[in-house]
C-alpha cells in the first residue's frame, strides 16, 4: 500500500512493535465513548471550560455547549500552570462536578490527569482521560494510562517532533490500551504573536502514518478566541476527526485561559460553520445528542 511507503524519516527501530503505525493495523481505529464514535466518518466536537471553577460555572457552560452541538464535555480539575501561584484546579471536588454535569446533560466527560497517584481516581469519574502536552514525556504516567482501560486523549508536547510524539504514544499502546486519540495543540516556535504555532500539517501526516483518531485543539494552538473559529474549520478541512475548544459562560472572568475561550453563542455558530466544512470534505458532524441520565 502506498501509505506504507516513504517512512525514511521515522526513527522507529526495525525491532519495535510500532503499534501506532499502519504497518501494524491498516484499518482506522474507531473509539466508542458512550455511543459516540471517534475516528469514524463523523466529526466529534469536544467543548467546555479550560478549568472547572465551581459548580454553577460548570453546569451552566455544560448545558450551553450541549445545546450548541457538543458531543463531549471537557473541563480541567488538575491544572498544570506555568506559575505556581495560578489557579491549580479543584481536584476531586471538580471531578464530582464533572460527574454531575454528565448526569445533567448526558455528555461524556474528559479531563486531564497529571500524577500517577491520581490515575485511578480520574478514571473512576471520567469517560476519557487526557494526557496534556507538558506530560507527553512523563513515561510512568503514560504507562499508567495504558493500564487504565479508558480512552486516552493524548496531546502533542510543546516542542515534540512527530516521531517523538508517536514513540510516546507507543508507551500507552504497549501497556495494552489501544484507545488513544492523538491531539495537535500547537508547538513552540520563534513566533510569539500566537500562544503556539498550530501545526495543521501534522493532521494528514498522522492520518497517513497511524491508524489512531486525530483531533485538533485550536484554543491552545492559538491562544486567541478570535483565531479559534478559523483554525477549527481549517482543521476539519485538513482531515481532523474532531476538535476540542474551550468555552466559558463568562470568559472575561475565567480563572484560566479566558482570552482563548469562546462565548457559548460563538461556539454555537462555530458548530454551524463546521457543518458546512465537513460536508464539503465528505463528512458530517456527529449529531448524536445524549439525553440526561
């Protein structure tokens, strides 16, 4: 198959299993999360606040992204902040709020885990666990994620090459967890106009080289809410299986990343616009809207 050719840039050794590569599995991996398929023909929309700040904020935002077209709710409860003095998240209290939001909206939830000691707790409360960019090379954490039988949303590191990223993903798959969702969220370059440089070329590369679903996070990829819609639509045009965007009911009051968070009404419009892009490339948005429990 042509897709196996031209791998001369890969640093994978010939003796490595290469579980992430199409040489191992030619068909696309499709991950089912409570009836929602990630990696199939339909585009999946993940949305929610960067951080779970309190019960009211999360529930209000969750209801609005649900009505606006989201399929999965995101919300951070353990926050890897650059400054130790910034809001670090609510921890287990936030996990309980996420669980309540899932009951209210029916949306599956995804949140980040940073510590091997918290893996079991996070797996208990969430439907998808996230490994953030700062943890891409935390190999003990990756191994624990591989042992946790929950899908893993795995973000590319701030300065990781594609080979480094795929080798890190291999740590998860090698422990037996085949349900890994790759996520491009921007890399650090010399450019400082945007928060990061969103590398959309990685989408077709990963789709060519791997069998895993690929999504894009334009919120962290750009750092500016006004750039998010354009880059989200571009991601779908490039072949992404979904997007993950930050939405806050009151972005100006957000404790984390308010400058890159969409208002709920902006999110609703974005979903409508993405629908048009999806149709243009022979796909459609996942319209499965789970009902509250």
